[in-house]
């Protein structure tokens, strides 16, 4: 009896590889709503004298790319996608810190010129305690605004206010980390 082309082991193997690749590509591909590039470009985009998250109140209230950044996003225009589509607040802040370290300190937190800051955890906690608007306050406000606690506040407390102090030198992640800290819309591929 003659075998049909689709019955050969080689063809079946190729079909399984194609199906497996398609499944793996859809399982591993995460697409999150991340930070609006105007909230981390080190530019005062709205002319109010403040720039980016932590200084500009509008970015600190709602930093995500589906909002209006430094121009402000109304409560009714925020979190309009399913909450699981948003990058966690903590991971968003990690992206900002790493972007700042890479852009302004040659990729080394110890080169940022802050006494006692030797690594990115120290730098993150220094910013947390010295920013105009603390990271803890921001993530608490985001949780209230979204109606969802993504664990960001507890992560900051565990990292910066634990006793004994953490021994971590690199910032941990909750659920997602942008491997390319280039602001969205500026050539990065998500």
C-alpha cells in the first residue's frame, strides 16, 4: 500500500515543529501596557517646570502609555484595558531606575555620585526616600485608582524598609521586566 505525503514521518515532524513554535511564540510573548515615553524622557513636556515620573504630578498619577503623560489623564480615561495588561507598578519603576542608571551613570549605580549608593537597589531606595513623590505613594495611588493591588507597595517595603536590610544588589521583579529600557515609541520593539 502506498503512503500519502502527509503520512511520512518527516512531514509529520515538520508539522509538529511548526505547531510547537507557534504555541511557544504565543505563550512566551507578553505584551504589557508600559510607561508613556514622556514620563521618562527627561524633558518637561507640558511646560510646568517638572519632568517625568516622581517630579511631574501628572506622570506620577498615571504613567502608562495609554494615558496623556505630563498632560494628565482623567480617572475615567485610566486603566481602560484589562488590569492584567498593565506592567506592575514596581516593574515600571525598575525600568525607570535602570534607564536612568544606563543613561546618566554609564550603567553603574555606583557612578551616579550619590554617597552610599553602590548598586541599583541602593539607588532605587535612595530615590524612594528622597524623591518629591515617593515610589510607595505612587504605587499606593495606582492601586487605589485601578482597584487592584499588584504587590508593588509590599515589594518596595520589603526592599527598602526591611530589617535586616536586604542583601540584594539587583532589583527583583514582580511579573515583567522590559529587557530594553528604551522608552516605548522611540524605536524599541515590544
